[in-house]
């Protein structure tokens, strides 16, 4: 199990909808030592076969916390450093963020992204994409991996 106080980065999935994405992100957390936080309602059951398959047999190596709603996760992690909302609506890119140990990365549901009330209370950042991209965004698990590794790179450099 991961000690939440020692977790380099916290990954919050707000109302995730697609089991394999969450399973892939769980696997990412197991491999990196990040803590995974799931905000209900989920679009699936945690016993879902696709979720478990994507996470392989790594579930024992991570700490997954569940929350009934947004208010609950905010209250529980209130002592953490900076909170970042990932959104294609952001003007700042992930390369502009100054990630520190304990920061919280928040990702929204695959079909609609984070709601306005969450975007309004957090620092928004985005993954740079070409301006004429014919698509809206990256896959959730791909986006989560990109941002997590940039945050970890910065944390490792700043820790010495």
C-alpha cells in the first residue's frame, strides 16, 4: 500500500465512465507510486472485468480511495499542495506548471470533461495539441500518463 503522505502525486478521476481507462490509470499508479482517488458516481462497478483486466494483477500494489462526491475528495485532500484541473479549455500548458510533491491532478469524465464549478476553483492546465487538430482531446489514460510523468519528472528534479 502507498502511504498517502508520501505519495508524489495524487490522481483524481472525477466520475470516470470507461472501465479500461480507469484500469490503465490504476496500473500507472501502481507503477509510479501515485495514489488514485475515484469520485462517484462511477460509470462501472469496481468488479468490472474490463477494469480488472486493464489493471492486470497490479491492484494489490496501489491504494485506491473512493469518494461519494467532489466535496468529500476536496475535504480529504485539503492539506495537499496545488490542485490542477486538466482541461482543453485551459490557456496554460503542462510545461508551464511547477509541480511539487503532493500535488493533485484532476481528470474529468471521458464524454464531457470536468464541470464548470470544478474548473472555476482549480488551476487549469492542458496538454498541448496542434491548433488544427481534428479531434477534441486525447484518451483519458493517455492524457493521465503524460501529465503524471511530467509531474514526476519535475518532482524528481526538485528533490535532488
